[in-house]
C-alpha cells in the first residue's frame, strides 16, 4: 500500500524520540488485513500504539542486516 512522503515524514517525526529514524522503500512480513471493505489486503501496524511500534522496530532492528556500501 503506497503512502505519501508527507505521511512518511509524519511517521519519522513520531518515531524520532526512539533515535535516528530513516525511511526507505521495502517489503516485509507482518499481520495483513483489509483497511476498508473491498480493499486489497495490506500490512497492518497501528502507529498510535507506541508500545507495539517500538516492539516491531526493535525486532526489525535486531533481525535486519547492516546495509552494505555501494562502492563501485
């Protein structure tokens, strides 16, 4: 489900107290559902639930590999 850059900026600002936050396009595994009747299935994360968001980010942070440099 695409989002606007304004929404991504909003999320980064909300998560800023947790430390440095960056955004990039990517896919992942999470709970799926329909945001409204007739909509395609999408990933669900209630951004208002800060405890859940911190838990999700901590899990992702520990599991994701450190990015490699793109030296050519």
